[in-house]
């Protein structure tokens, strides 16, 4: 009854229920209530307020930027283990503080470190929005991340934001356009970026090519990713902290892509990845079980597919991943 009255405007959403619904749905308060947040105007002539904010921004020190980055890292860890739905308010406040610091920083020496921190945080917020099903918010966050990366003169951050943004296009039913965007990201990066990021972009290209039906291009991109990935178990890119990728992660990604193509080899790759996967990557583990279900479905092994779908649904529900739940629902329809 309450939901009906909320939807029809007969009852306002109380603060108590708004707090519950924001966490459940992974939306901001403004998105939940359908209101446009006003921009606070400066005072009458504006100069005193403007100068005060410029002075505050100019005093953002290296330690303050480190604090911003530490907050992003904490949110990234919480997202990886618990999911994005309950982090919307924290992420919104974090981005607002970073944007405010950047908007009133004047000189490049002050702007670049803040812009770099904003680029990383915005990309994380965008991926969280995708996971929560808030596609328009995700797109806007990626645009913010790209602007910040350009301001920071950081081609790696720009290429990564473009590569992730391509997934929005693919999920929206434009996989061919997504392939073009991820290839533009590769051109933007050139040879200046890390080998791990190049491998990530090639793997993303392979997955998007699979969705676009470009089989030969997909396999070429997979081979390029395997050639580019650095050896060893280290998975964190020191120059691009949002990238977690090593040979084991890439094996899982390769299995996912081969599963999209209906290749028998996918099952072997995916089970190998499942054995070595970090258990703290809860949402990624949900995706891996969905990958295995898809690979078993391609081989008409329905009992095995159903087993993995149950695991994927359980983990997706634990993290509140709308994107993963939708995928599980689509695969369940094929049983």
C-alpha cells in the first residue's frame, strides 16, 4: 500500500523509509524522491565567498589528497566485499567534496592531484552505479571521470574511464559502438600506459567484440591481452589502483569471453580461475559462477548450469548487485 501511495504521490517518503530504500535500491536521495538538487548561489556580489573558497581549495595539501585517496580505497574495498547498494550516500558525499576542491583550485599544481583523485573516485562511483542499475548516473560519473583525467593530464585514467564506459553502451544494446569506444581508449593510451592496463583494455575489447558478434576480432584481442599481461601473481597496478589483473584473473576473463562464443574450452578456464580466486572479491565470484552457468548451458549441461546459477544468485543477492541478478535471470530463462 505504501509503495502504491509513494508512486502515485499520495504519500511522501519519510526519512525513515528513504534510508531503507536508498540502501535497497542503490540510489541517491534526489533520485529516490525525483527532485533536482539546486545549486547554491554565491552571496550578493559573490566575491568574498568566492575568494574564501579559492583560499580553502589552495590549502588542500598532499596529506589531504592522500586522505581523499584513502577514502576512495576504503569505498573500493567495501564495494568489492559488500556491494555498491549501501554505499551510495558515502560515494555521493565523497565526490562532492572532491569536485568542490577541484572547482575552486586555480593553479595547475593544485588542480592536478585533486583531479587525479577525482578521476579515480568517479570511475569507481560509475561502476557502482552500473552494478546498482543506475545507468544515467553511471554515464554522468564517467563523463566527470574523463574531464578530471584530462585536467590531471593522466591518459591512463582517461583510457580506463573510456574502457569502462563502453560497458554502459554494450549493456544498453550498442555493442558495436562500445567496441569503437574501447578501441579509442587504446589509441588514447598509446604506449604510455602500463602493461597491465593495456592487457585490461584488450580483454575488455575481446568481451565487447564477443557481444558484438566479432569472433575473429575477439580472439585476436584475447591473444593480445595474454601477451600483454605481466608475469607473476601480483594483480594491483601501482599506477592505476582500480585495476586488479594478473594471469589468474585474465584466465577467468578469457573463460567468460570463450563462454560467450560457445567454446568448449571455456569450462576448463573458468574452473581453474574459481580455484585460485580471492574470496574477498564477492561480486566477481558471483560473476564467475554466472560465467560457468553460461558455459555449461552452451554444452547443454543443465544440472551443472543450475548449480552455478544458484551460487551466482546467492552471491549477487548478498552484494545487492542488480546487474548480476539481471544476468542470472536471463540465464535462468534458458534452463
